[in-house]
C-alpha cells in the first residue's frame, strides 16, 4: 500500500492536500494513504527530495523581503525628494549646472543615509531569521535522521521530544505525555495536552488536541507525528501572509511631508505664474520671464529639509538600537514617537511566557523574591524545598552558564525549581539527602502534587497544590518553628491571605508535609500546612 520511492507521479496534488484543514477528523489509516507514507518507516530520501522540489522549502514567505534596489527606491517615495529631482532636472536643462549639482548631491546624501540605515536593519533581520532555522528529527527509510526544518515536506514522519520547536503543522500518530506550549500561536501560556485520536470535524483549531502547529514548543513528552502542512500553508504561515497583505497606512510624518510638498508646489506654481504674468504684462520677453520664474521656483524648494529629516530619523533609529530595539524603516522611529496607544498581545510580548515565584509566605512572614530568602531562614527555605521536591522539572544543560540554562517540565514545575535555586537550594542535594521513592505529578482532578522521600526516621510526604485543597485536608500548621493545631480561626486567616493574594492577579501554591512510615504515597489528609509560594 505504501511507497517510499515513488509518489505515483504525483497523481495526488500535494498542494491541494495542503489546502485541506480538517486533518484532525481523518483516521490515521486514511491519512497515511492520502500522503502515501508508511508511519513506521517514513518517507524515502528520494521521495522527500521530489516533494521538496515540487513544493519548495518549508519556509514562511509572507513577510516583506528587503532587497537593495527596493530599499533605494523606497528613499524616493518622499514627495519633497520628487520635487527636488524635478528642480534639479530643470536646472540642468537651463544650464544652471551648479544648482543642479547641489540639488542632486542633496538627493544623493539623503538616499545614502537612508539606504545605510535601512540596509543595516535589513541585514540584522536576515541574520535573525537565519538563527531561528532549527533542526528536526524525521523518520526516513526507517531511520531517525536530523534535518533542517526547511527540508521538511508534507507526509514526513517527525519525532518530537521535550524542547523541540515544531517545524510544521502535523497530526499526532503516537504520543506519550505530550504537552505543547502554543502561546506563539494562540497567546495562551497554559500547555496543551496532545493525544493520538480522531476528533469530530467541527472542532475549533484550539480544541484540536490531536494536532500540533508550526512555531509551537514541545514542553514535555514524546510523539510521532505526520506532517500535513508546511510553509505558508501552516496556521502560522497563514497569519504571516495575512499580516503581510495588510494595507499599509502612511505615518504622520509621511502625511505631513506630503501635505508640505503640496503646499510648496501650490505656492511655488502660484508665485511663478504671477511673476511670469506681471513680467509679460510689463513688456518683458516671455522667454526671459519663463527662465526667471523657473529659477525662483528652484530656489524656493527647501532642498535641505529632506536631508535634515533623514538624519534626524537615522539618529532616532540608532538610539532605538542602543536600547535593544530594531526597526526596518526610518519612518518607524518617528511613528513610535507619535504613538499614543499600542495594542499588543501579553504572552511572550509584554511577558516572557514564563511563570516565576515572586513571594514566599510562611505562617508568620512574607518574603519577597526567592533570592531574598536566605538559606538560614529555615521556614521559607523549607517551603521552597517542598516546591522543588514536588516538581518534575529538570535542567537539560546543568553545566552551562546560568543564563544559558534550559529548563524542562511544566511552567509551574520550572518556576518551583528556579525559585529554589535562586534561594540557594541545590536540587541534587535535596534528592541525595532524601531520595524520592514515590511521586504523584500534579493533575487537574487531584489539584496537588505529592512526593514521598526516605529519611533517617522513616518517610516524609511533601505536597504542593491548590491552597483550598491543602487547607481542607490539613489538621496542623507550621508556625514559628513548631507545628500547632490548625484551628478554625487560623484556617480563616490563612484563607483570607490566600484570597488577598489571588485578587492581586497572583497564582498561589500551598505547601504541606506529613511524617510517614509507608513506602507508597497515602491519602493526603491529616497534613501539616507549611506555607505558600506566590
């Protein structure tokens, strides 16, 4: 049924296949038959090359591409520059070579400054695009191979692991604990669980849990997927193309310059007409008056204004660059200065699409940043230790510099791990001194995570989760270095603290513990409430 060296002379147009958008509702067998691929062996090398030749690279091309000629032509879009060029040509025809030379030098300086600045930005953007060309693992001829993401074609079988950026829209064929961060596409930071199943056709894009999308990130798990759309046919590509086709509105500066050019043109033409008419009426030669009128018109054109504006915008562009910004066009510098309201997505734009612990709340004190929690402050440090113990996150490259660390796991687990490290706690020491013997990861139904550790006196159950759940199951609370009975009054105080924190837009995680003798995690009741991580 499957062929890996021939695509039946492309009797199924791949482009028409890519235009479909209901792959989530197609069975796995039908899907593989339509793309002529064996899910166990993937495409053959020759077949992949044929499809790449037919469809092109897996590269989104919806954005505006800058070339030197286009950048140069863009400098002449200014109406004042057009007026200067006309004035220069007229001066040359009237044998006013000096005036013509000065005007043309002005135009040249304006063009050179603009080309240098916009060309520099264009090259910087091009380099950034080269940096984001990632690699992907594909299945070809039954073997896993690493290829550039641009080489992926429809029908490709890709293997996804934690930390992989997804290079194309694909249908999940097999998955184990696959969680994907789709914030780049949807703006939602909460990870999405993906499964290998067939869904009803009416499912919205955000509810298609058997699909993964180009530009998103695998946070956890493993999967084998079949690529259905590449390049501009991906959902990310469609957005890029749509943005690229958006009607461009002139900036306030461009509108003002156009208005000034119109006013100058009208005034110059009116003045020239009046001077010419008066001269002829007084008996002057028509030829002489024409030359005089043209000379006045040329002199009236403010040839220094375009250069002055370009230089000012270039300086603004440089200032933005020094502050970490990068703009493609000179006029963007002026546009930013004229902006009153900015409409922007929050996740990944105003924020880093990353959770972090901002406060540690104990029974008697509130601490600020985790780095402010000294390891000798036993209670706060122990609360963070519980957070690390109940986290399933890990550092992929622990030997790298701190700023280069790559953390894997759920957003909450990563935040707990990093908070502990910032407070001076060594995760490897935590698990070395008290080895983990059982673990329950956080689940929405359970609303807490639990980790059982071996100690010298037996076992220790550490728990983190929703404050209302842990408070409900707690019988004691840890305050000022000792465990005391959790009375109704104390429970109300803790509940009030929790409500005040959540009103501030914070997500609150409670911690608790219980001494045990069991080797498996028991029912989480009768626990000691320990503190909160905000």
